[in-house]
C-alpha cells in the first residue's frame, strides 16, 4: 500500500509541473457509532462499535474531454489496531488504505454524446434498488470493467460489462505449466440501462442486467445465468401528489433450475405546504418466493442493490433469499417526513413484513419502526441520529430463537467536500 501512496503523491507532483491541467478534489470523512441489540434477547447487553471511513479523490483533465479519476479509501473500526504480535497497540498500523476508484473517462468518444469509461468505478441506477453504491456500508461497492454511455437531449443509454470475480491468474513466465488452459470459473455482470425524461416531471428507466457465474455444481450448467429485466419510474401526478414504482422479472437458470421470479413496488407520496409535516408516503413492495414443492426457482434476488434503503434500516433483510429462507418478502409501510427547520429534517417509517410464501404454515415476519433526525450544520458538515425497534413475528422468533423487541441505533458525523 505504500506504493499506492507514493504513486498518488508522485501524480500530484507531476500535475503541478505539467501545464494546462484542470483538477478537482473531493473528499469524505464519516464517523458512525452504533448500538446493536438486534438479537431479540433483552437479557443480553447490546454491542457497541464505531466505524470510520475516509475518502480522498482527484479528477484530472489533461485536455478537453479526457478525465482521470483516482480515489483512495481507508475503512476501519475504532480501536482495531494490532501490532506484529497481534496485540492491540495505539502505535501500530493495519494499513487499510485501498484503491477505491480509478478510471479513465473519454467524453465525445468518436461522436458527440458518446462517453467511454474504463476502470474501477461505481454503478448506480434509478433508486439503487437493483444496482447501487451501498453508501451505508463502511466500504461501499465498486466494479471493475468498462461502460459506454450515449446521451442525447433527455435520453441516456448505458451499456456495461463488469468483472465481479476472476479465478485465472497472471502467469509469471511463458512456460507450459504457467500458460496452459485453465477453465475460467469467474463471474461477470453486464447489461444496459436506458433512461428518459421525455415527459415533463417524469423519469423512466428500462433495463436488463445479466449475471453469469461460470462455476459448475450441476454438470452441463453454469451455476448462474440470470437475467433481470424491468422498469423504474417516478414523477408528479399533481403539484402535491407524486409516485415511484419499479417492477422486474427474472429468468434464466440457477444451478440447473429454471428461474421465474418477479418483484414490484409502488410508493405514493403527498406533500404538504406550509407545514412541519412535509410529506406522507404509503408503499407496497413484494418479492416472489419459492414454495417448498416448487421445481422452478421463483425467489427474486436483487443483483447488486443498496440494501439499507429498503426493507427497514435495521438491515434484517439485506440478502432477501438468505434472510427470508427463500420465501420472498412483502412489505407495507408508511413514511412521515418532517421539516423542523431549514437545516433540520426528520422521518418516521413503520413497516409490516410478511413472507410471500408460507413456511411451515407461517408467514408473519414482524413490524419495524425507524426514526431518523438529520441536522445540516453547514454545506460541508452533517450530523444524523437514528434508531429502530423490531417486534418479531413467528418467523423471526423461530429464526433467532428469541422473542423480545429488538433495538438498534446510531449517530453519524459526516464531512464532505
């Protein structure tokens, strides 16, 4: 990692020497402390920990229409430093610094409106339900690959190919034992996303994503070849009434089984004028699940979502197939947004969860209540405090073998420029 730091410093020195360059800096420092008592057992004390994430990025344009973006990141937990003897030590260094993003972007590539982007980069589309950067996570998600974007007027089309798992290794020398053929058992993520703002006050996106896992568990089949095709839209129905919706269908195969799964979500929001209560939203979301006797795989699995934004802030359902035993999930929830002042906002969200398919004659998952208060101290500094309660239904009681109301809370300090 010292090589990475030296390269970054050398790059900055060269930038100051070379003429006709433009440069933009960006950075982030986030400190988040959490109280975690999500085991549904109030006889045990909660866990406490503090997360730290630091990012520093630079965008350099040596000439017009050519950009290079470079971002380093350190992600850690307070007090985790250990020395060579594995003892906690305040003068040790675990060297968490990593290359988070590094890509080349060529605008007006060959023709006007066409952009080429190659390297390590973030992908975010629509509301990040299907593909997102997972900003809540202390590391965040990035992809290695390439993207071509064509943008004209109010329309934009992205086509991308990302390598999400590589099993082949670079040979050390061109000798038979090093360069002989080895079957690639890696993973690829590809697709397209078309968005349009043709209609005033409305955004619509159409997409198809493909996930390929070339491992072979069932002879004759890759472990996964799954397509996710769908539609996302949001906009205003009137001055005060707005909507957000997404619907998707999955097909292909998973370990030899045909896939036939679906999801849909709909949110209606009403905004209030000259009121502390700024908006009220009602939502319904449903992900299909697989019945015990089903021969097809009907559990809807999100490709690369920003999971914390959906299905409750307590994160019981980040991995829908795993966390719902493959039975899918249905969520009906209401959200209240408050504007307490120009710089202080709050929201309250109440969820009611059920499995989409019954498991042992039961589908009751539970109810969650989330409360968040955000204070924008100035244009760079932000404070946020939040927490949640979860009342478990039969499914969660059996899964955790506990029955109490669980609690969780956090306090975040965020500096961005």
